[in-house]
């Protein structure tokens, strides 16, 4: 099994799925599931393998290098398993839709592109796979037609700007060092000047910042997440956006190297400190914008932007604990945002696409498995002990506090409180409260939707109670970047300044919970009543109206909404409008009137004659 | 008042707790509601007996019907009574729940509350003063001691009879019967 | 040894918490110039609630309440109580996050009640929590930065050696800010917003009856205990009284005296809070948030700046 075999399976599988779809849809579905699961199996069999393979017949005369180390492996396994779960989820979600062959082709193509990105060992293949991924994403965002076309346009314009910046960076590296190979470049870059490194960091950060939705460059994300198909949202939010994180880690710790990045600048103007503050602003502002949303998918979209800030803060602080926290948070966030989008997708599937939070309610009685999935997802998002988000957030907080960055720690902690507010809003408006009359006969979620939800919930709990499973891999990534190793056990992290021992917490919660449950059972048995036998001061309960969802956090949202306009979106729209006006006025040169064309020629000849008379150039 | 007798607590803690912790549904109906704020505030302090008002019937154990009951209020009273958790006690203040009182010949008040919900005791008067309400509470303690304050059990056993009375007044009721054949 | 510490601290916390509820009602009554209920009245109430048959709206209605009470008990296990600290893991951050379990459990449970009163109550509870978390986080960060540790046991131990945090110069402003937001953390007037009986029919507890109400009362008692215990541990030196207990700190007498001193400090703070409770009406939620984000936030922010510059 070699690396190029994996990529051939991935790409070939995508195109074969499309052709099988022309024959029969069941064949296509089975084949898509088999291909995605096969990729998971192949990648998981390469655990702890390090291989780097060069192809000398490469693209345009440059050598292509494919490389697998612990860093690539971590991202590859996350990408392939989340894609496999999304494809299983799509089996029911895309039933009865049009152009499903195209959908599966694009999903598998994006999967293959992302695998290519993490396996690429030289910058040309990195760029090629990056472009394949971006273009496939654009096509799949616009799958829904309607408002998603505008969202896709916004995405592709911003992504292209990012790709062009990356091309500039790659070209400058080639011009300086005459090679595209990442390992060779990383050896040579450490001897260049600070100014060149700063240029590299900024130009690549624009690309990866656009992809990862860091604060000034995030404006494509809310519309894109809101308008694409929910089953594609799983891949989009899970791993595609986090390709930007892969890029940041590749840039800062593989190409440039930890020592140069962490020493760039002095006292408060250090590059990593400023970048951490950008990450902190990315935590706070989108988290509070998510509170104001009425659309469930936009809420999750702004939440995804906010959580990306945690990852940025984690990796830019520059300690091994922070780096491990940031990388671990990438995986955790992928798991629970996929889980939340799947829960939302199950609800949309049964209600015919309803995603307005004010029109839903009370679905816990009808779809209990989806509710449990959403609850565990919320637990992970907030960072409750026992869920995996807690461990990664704990690591980030601890490193911020102990390294002496209390204001950054404050930003991160307040982000969690904003998280609690919008997570509860999400789960309350959809699952709790009163069930509207028109959804009285909703059926449960189908098996192919319930299965990924259950698997991901179990993953959250297992990674929360036994975080050592993932932390061992993350620790190896940290040591490969040159940081010191953490003392990682299966149940947590030991260090002299405060041990995290998740088994303690888990055992305490379990035992105390069982005791209290036994006391609960020993008391008088409770009477079950339905939602219409409720306190209303002696009046009858009005159906559909006895529910508080509109303006849920009202006094607070009124206080903060004037300050939370998305000024970057307004700014970019203004620029786009001005460019459009400029292009419009430039178009007016072509008047279509032959007389004006003759006048242009005569004017130009007159200018040439004037120049000859005056300065005698020709 | 035998709140301090520990051996009685050990023998039957549920009964003693019911006596000394009445949470009253703050259901304000009729003329008697003007007597309730003096009853629970600083001058005639009801909290020293463990009586406090609560907002919802789900948390309550004592229902004070403080005056005349119009047919419109009776619907709310029945709903509220059915929402209270068992064991629960009902005490009616004034003469109107007993026999109609001052409004015996009115077209929209009811003359006998016991036909619609079970009443454990009446405190006569028009309106009874807070001291009379205290004496009524001590009588209720005696009834609880003798196991005679069983209005909620009567409601459960004779529910058909009570429901028939309610339906005679209202015609078809908006809510289903509280006790069906299985869970009596 | 550890098992006995676990059981002892849970039981003591439960008893002290319920004692605080009764003490609150008695002191309020005496301030109102009336006799008031006996101090054991909450015990009578809880016994009565357990003997009633409550209603349930579904499985999360039950599970949420169990979850929230579990969360409160688990926090007690992680807090230093006198000299005992049964479990320790990850320090103050873990405690801060375990304190989230209780409101979330009540929020889930009351959400299934499908009553808008409970939804309003929960939204106000979370908004109030956001309100006091801003100054509280700044205060906690100041304490953690000043002592260079995230472990609460370490902070208490350092205070035993170097004096109360309230008295050490960089942390005075943070201590004052913490005292200003303590009524909001405990949920007593003027910040008794989420459980307001008159405005929203007791908020999340609107459909709780019988054993559910008993659990909710016990959870409220434990929440008060946790709030005051955190303040005493962080700023008033925990179990120690200016270092006089240092020589006998590891004997049984030392532990018992430590617990007694800890409880005396808690009772004093609690009585001061009850005095505040007696004279204020309730704020509206926007008034509460504006208050919490004005002076306490300013004081704690300056406190954090002082600590950062001091180090």
C-alpha cells in the first residue's frame, strides 16, 4: 500500500461513483460508502508510519513529493472518518433529490482533494490539491441553486484571492531557494532575514486565514454554511475549514520553524502575540453574533468561526501544552460541529427543510436519538467535563494563565460563556419547549442518520473520559515540531503545575449520579403528563403559542446588537461595489460607434507625433 | 402544636411534615383575598407555622378558596386543584362556598363548592379574620392527625360523581378526565 | 481516608446548606419584626415534598434534575472544605466548569416542561450568569496570576503562609469587586431574577412538584454553599486564621478546628448577604447586567492590571 495508491483510490472512487450512479442509485450509494470506509481503513493501517516518496516525472517538470508523518496522519484520519460518516448520513438525506450523482462525485472529490493536501510534500502538489478542493467546494455549495449561488460566488472569490496569495508566496520561495520540496525549504528558510519570514507569514496567513475564517477574512462563512445542503455542511464545517489550520501549522512550525516564528518581534509586538489577539477577537465577536441569529444554520456557522479562534490562540502561544490544546481542539470541534449539523439535518429532513428556530420546538418527544446527539454535541461545544472539548479548552486556558497572558485567557473564557448561551438557545428552540401542532406526526430519524449521530456522540464521550487516546498522537506531532513532550497518560495530563485527571471527574460524576438516581427512584413514582397539562394560572394551554422563543435573550441582544454589525462584510461589499462601478465605467470605452474608435486612433497618432516632435524618441 | 415532639416525627415523618409545611397556592379569588396578605405578613405571621404562598399549584399542598366562586373561576379552580400533587388539602373561607352566602341567588355563582371539588374544612365568616384562619389551620392539623383530611382520596374514589357535577355545569369539558378506570 | 473525607464533606455540605436556608428565613423574619419559622423549617419542607407525588413531562425532565444535583455534589467534592479536599484534578478551571453542570441540568429539565415561564426563567438565569462571569473571570484570573497556580488547594495553602488574599495589596480591588458580585452569584435579592416567584411564577421551578421540588431545593442550598465557600477559599484564607493553626494542621484536632473556622467565616459572610437580601427589591435583568458590567467589572479589570504590572 503506497501513498499514491491511496490517492488513486480516492480520486478514482469519486469518478467511478459518478458513473455507477448512471447505472443505478443503489449501486452508487453502496460504492460511495465502500470507498469512504476503505480510505479510513487504509489510513488507519498506516499508524506510526513515516514515509516520503518523490516522483521524478512530475507536473511541468517539477518533482512531486508525497509525505506521511504523524501530522499528516492525524488530519488524514480525521478527514476520511468524518467524510465516511457524512456519506452514510447523506444516504437518507439526499434521497429523492435531483443530481445526486453529481453530489456524491463532489463529496468524494473534496475528500480526495483534502487527503491530497495533507499528504503533499511539495508546494506545487499542495497548491494543485488546494485548488481541486476549493473548486469542488464551490460547485457543491451552489448545488442547491437559489440563494446558494450568491453564497458560492462570495466563497469562490475569497478563496481565489487566498489561492493567488499562496501562489505569490510559493513563487517567491521558488525564486529564493529554487526548490518546491517542503523539507528542503524548511531547512533553508531558517537562515533568511526576519523581514522575509514576516512577508512569508503574512502572505500565507491571508490564504489560510480566509480558509479558516479568521476574523477580518471570515465573511464568506455564514452565508455559505446557511445555504449549502446540511449533509455537505458536515464536511464543510468539520474538516474543510480546518484545512486552514493545517496550513497554519504547516507554515508556522514546518516551513518556518518554531524558533523563528516565536522570536519574531519584541515584547508586545511579537508576531505570535498579535496573531493570538486576532484569534481572541475571533473568539469573542462571532460568539456574540451567534446569539443574535434566528436561523439555526447561521448560528452554527458563527459558532464555527468562534471556535476557530480557540485553535488559533492555542497554536500561536508557543508552548507545547498550547499547541497540543489547539490541535486537539481542531479534532474535537470537527466532531461536535459535524454532530450538531447532523442533528439539524435530521430535523430538516423530517420537517421539510425547516431551519427557522422560532418555528420549531419540542422535538425531544419525537426524535429522542437526535436530541441525545445534539445534547452531547452541545456538551462538547461548551466544554463540560466528560466531553472532549473540556480537555482541549483546559489545556489552552492553563497555558494562557501560566504563561502570563491573563487577558487572552479572559477572552477565551468569556467565549465559553457566549457559547453556553447560544448552545442552549439552539437546543431549546429545536428540542425543548412546546411541540407545534403541524409537527405532531413526525417520524423518528432513519437508521442511516441515527448511526453517525450515535458514533460521534460516543466519540465525544470516549475522548472526553480517556483523552490520552488522542493526546498521544498530538504529543507526537508536538515533538516533531520541536516542542518538548507532555506527560500524557490515558486519562489526562500530568504536570507539576496541576494535573488533569479525567478519570477522577468521571468516577465522581458516575458514582454520585448513581446514588442520586437511586434516591430519585426510591421516592414516590412520578405521574407522566403531556405538554398540554401545564401551569397557565388555571387557563387552557393555547396550542402553538405557549412557547418563548422570539427574542430569547432579549434585553442583552438589544444592548449588544448595535455593536455587532459585521463591519468587514459591509466593507468588502463596498469595495466590491466600487470595483464593479470602475469596471462598468471602463466598459464605456467600447461605445460601439465607429466614429469614436477612429477618434481614438487619431488621438493616439497625434500623441505619438507630439512625442516625436518634442523629445525625438523614435 | 406538637412540632417539637421528636418521637412523633420518627413515627410518621410524612404526616408531621404535611402539618407543619403548608405551601398555599396563591390563588386569589373572591373577597377573602384581602385577608390573606395580613395573614402572611409581619403582623399575623403565618410563616412561623410553616405556611408560605407559592406561585404555582405544582409546588403547593394547601388550596385556600377565599370567598365566592363564580362559574368562570370554578373552571380555573378545578384545573388548579387537579394540577396539585397529592396529598393536598382544600380549605374554604367564608360562607359562600358553604351555602352560597351573600350571593345565594346569583345566576353565576355556585352555592356548594363541595359538589365540584372536595373540601376538607370550612372557615365560616364573611370574611374570617386572620385569627380565625389560624384557628382553622390548627383544626386542619387535628384532622390530618386523625387521617380525616382525605379530600384528595375522596376525589379519586368518587371522581365519576365529581366529574358528572362538573359536566352538568359546563356541558362538555375542555380537558379529559383526570382519573380513568385504570389509574384510580 | 479519602472515602471518609468524601462522605464527610458531602454530608456536611448538605447539612450546612440546608441550615443556611433556614437561617436565611429566620433572619429575614426577625428583620421584619416577626417570629419566623424555626431554623429546621427547610428540613420539614423537604420531607413534605418527598412525600408528595410530583409530575414529570418526560425523561429529560427527570434526568436534567438528577444531572444538576450530581453536578452540585461533585463540585463540593472538588472544593477545599476546611482542610479536607477529597478530590483534586485540574484546579480552579475544573471547578469553574463543573459549576456549569448544575444550571445546565435545570435548564434542560425545565425546558422539557414546555412552559414559557420556565424558558424565560432560564434565559434570565443564563444572562445573569453571563453578567457576573465577566467580573468573576477577571477576579479569578487576577488571583491565579498573582499566585502562579491554577490549583485551589495551592491558593489556600499559600494564604495560610502569607495571609489572606483580601489583605494582600494587589488583590484588594479584586476582593472588593468579588464582594460586590457575590449576591449575583448566590442568586439573592437584588439578583433573585431567575427564581422570581412573582414575575415569572418561579421560573424554572414552575412545573416541579414533589420530589423534583425537593431536589431543586437541595440544589439551591448546595449552590449557596458553593458560592460562599469559593469566596472564603479564594479571599478569606480558607481554613486558616492568620496561621495559628499551622503547627497542628495535620492532626485530627487541626482538621476539626479548621472546619469550624471555615464554617464561622461562611456564616459571617452569609449573614451579611442575608442583610443585603432583606433590604433590596429585585432588579430587572437589564438593570442587573448594567450594574454588573459597570463598577465590579471596572474594579476587577483594574485589579487584574495591577496584578499583571506587579509581577
